[in-house]
């Protein structure tokens, strides 16, 4: 899988830190997401709550 970009319908820290890093090591060169889905993932996830409040 070389020069392939992934479409993500979800983006969360756990995905970026684990599964996405694994995909990068296998030749995925980037990812994109629907901005509304990205916004929803950030605003509605408890993972980002402390970072947003800062």
C-alpha cells in the first residue's frame, strides 16, 4: 500500500496514537476526514475535554 490516503469517518486520540500509526508504518501517507465529523469527535469526546477547557 504505497501512496495511499485514508478517508476517516472518525478521529480520536486512541486511533491516532495506535491504529493510524500502524497504518503509516504500512505505507499510508495521510488521512482526511469530514470537518463536521472531526468537530463532533473533538467536542463530544471526554478525551479532549481538559484540552478544550485550557
